[in-house]
């Protein structure tokens, strides 16, 4: 008789859930505008998985998707606007290769890195804490700065898939199955302790305004 609490079975369940979750994120992000809700739901499920609070993946995912849809969509549209501006800045540097002053390239690069690290915390915070859009954005910046080493490691985790694809386009098939969830798992492992400290300091309220 196979025991469901067997470590091998448990690990296999985690892997299949990560793959299924990745496919869900892709499927629900196809309209583009819904990507914020998809990423928020993903972080909600991953956080529960990290705390061994696994429930029904499909039910938990779509419940979080629905619950956070409005705020997550607004947050995503704001972030999308920022990403477009960053893309234009990068294009400006690349197109003017050798003509853009070094100090300006440095400013643009640092700005891009800081803003991306800032945005990494937006959807995890939205998934875990009830708050206003303004406070979620503000708190993402605070958490990023106060946990800078973790933020840098999270950034590296999110950049790794792009590096892998750059080395071999055949890796795209792997990214199809875990390109969103695997880096997010690593990020969740890093920010989980931070969020638990926030939750501990906000026992009487679930609003993470600190």
C-alpha cells in the first residue's frame, strides 16, 4: 500500500502542483490585462505550499484570482506602464550604443534594477495582505529596501530563466511548464520569513502598513 505521506509521493505532488500552477498562470494571463490577478493568485498558492498549507489548488487559485482581481489588475496596469518606460529607456541606451554618456547609462541601469526589485514584492504583498493600492506599492518599496540582500537574490532567481533561454532555446519547453512558478518558488522561500515577521507584528490587523 502506498502511503500518501511518503516523502517521494509528497515531492512528486509538489512538482505536479508547480507545473499545473504554471499552466494556470499562462492560461489566465493570455488576455494580458488579467496577468496581475494571475500572478497574485500564483503567489497566494505558493505561499500556502511553502507553509505546508496545501489545499485544493484549482479552488484556491481561482478564489484568490477572483478576490484580488480588481486591485491586482490596477497594480498590474501601473506596473505595465513602468515596464514600458523602462523598455524605452533600455532601447534608448542600446540604439545609441557608444553615444550615450556612461553616467546616464549607469543611472538608467540602477533605476531599472531598483524598480524591478520593487515590483517583485507588489503581487506577493497583494496576495497576502489586505491593503489599499497606494499602501501596497509603498510597502513593496519598504520591504525591498529593508531586505536588500534577499531582494537581490530574488532578482537573480527571476532573471535565471532568461539566462537559461539565452544559452539554449530548447529550454523554452521547460519554461512553458515552470517558467513562472519555479523562480516564484525561490522568491517565496526568500520573502516568506519577512512576511511572517510582518504578520506577527500585525496580529490584531491583517493590514501590512508599516
